[in-house]
C-alpha cells in the first residue's frame, strides 16, 4: 500500500510542476542584460560586486531553480533568486549613482520598464 501511495505521489508531483514559459525566460534574460549593462554595484552577503559578477551569480541560482521547477514567473525569479542570499538570508542591495536600494525593488523597477516597452 505504501509503495502505491509513494508512486502515486511521485507521478502526481511531476505532473503539477510548473514550467517557465518563453515570455518569462525572455523577461529574465532582459533583467540579466539590464544588470550587466547597468554599471551598478551589487551587494551580496555584505560584499560589493560588479554587475557582471552579480549577473553570473544570479544566473547560477536561476539555472538551479529551473532544474528544480521552482520558478513560474519573472516575479518568482526576483523573489527566489535575486532578492536575498539563499544561504544566509541577507537581502541583496543594488547601488547605482550613489543610490542604494534593495535588489528586489531594483529588479521590479527594471521589470516594469521592460514590460512598459512592449
């Protein structure tokens, strides 16, 4: 009986896992591009990094979350990958032109700009 329940749970869980649609993938790529070209600094675990290093780090987190079928929207990427350290829980920050904000706020603003251009 337990084997049947276990097999059913595996089959069912695989069928309900969400896949990232193409539009979401495009928006996330555009967010990576916005960060890469921004000349902003990115704070992770109390250390500042170039936007390119930050983008590389976030891409690794993105690929991990894709493999785990965790992401469903661009907002979920921002929430789960681009807002805080998954290890320490410390919020990421972005500094552009001597203005510092949470990375979550920065990415949501960039996402709004991307969507407004459509």
